[in-house]
């Protein structure tokens, strides 16, 4: 854990520990996507630790737990089947509905839009034109490196449609 304290945010602040982040975010009207980064290193029991910690806090919206690691999501489902679990993928999925339904995932988080009626959040979208196209197609959300810009794009789109 002391390793994470070596890193800093753009403003110079240290990267918060997960508990500190949860303390800041609890009771706020925002959606949280927590990605398990277990592709290369998988700490045994990490799913149990994170899910137990999340239960200690009150969030306005349920946390969205996602991972590229299929087994991590299955481990999470065994620990707590009542959370939102979403599969991250960098390759196109031929039958995304089947994958989501068969595995009891709540959504898929692809790198590109998949023509499908399932819930999807696309990553990483930093181009406003592309974001508009995805929003018009009805995606549940996007992941971006430029939250402020994408939030303006989304607000402008939905204000103009009313």
C-alpha cells in the first residue's frame, strides 16, 4: 500500500487509498465505476476485500464493478451476487447479448460500439463527435480522460433535444 503513496495526481496530491476515495464519494449523486485491474497481477481475495469495503459506505447509485478479467467478475459474483458486474473488452464480441445473459453481467464495456440492445459503456472516448454518435445510439455512458468536455457535450445534446 505504501507504493501507491509514491504516485500523485496532476495537482500534486497523493493518490487516495480506496477507503479515502469512498469517504469522499459516499452520498454524492454520481456513478462510480470501479475497475478490478487483475489481468497481470491478481491478489488472492481482492474481490472479497473490495466488496466488503464498499458495503461500509452509502452510495447514491450502486457501484459498477468492471474488469477485463472474466474470472475476477465470476469471483465477485460468488462473493456478492447483488452488485453490478460489467465485462470490459478490447475486442469485438460476436454475440454480446449471449455473453451478458449467460454470465449474469449487467453490461459490457467495449472499446467500440457494439450494435446490440444490451447496456454498454464505451471506453476511452475523448473525441466529442464520437461521443455524440455514441450518445445518439443510446449507450449508457462513456469513459473519458476529459470529463469536463464530455459532460458539456452530453448536457448540450440532451438540453437541445427537449
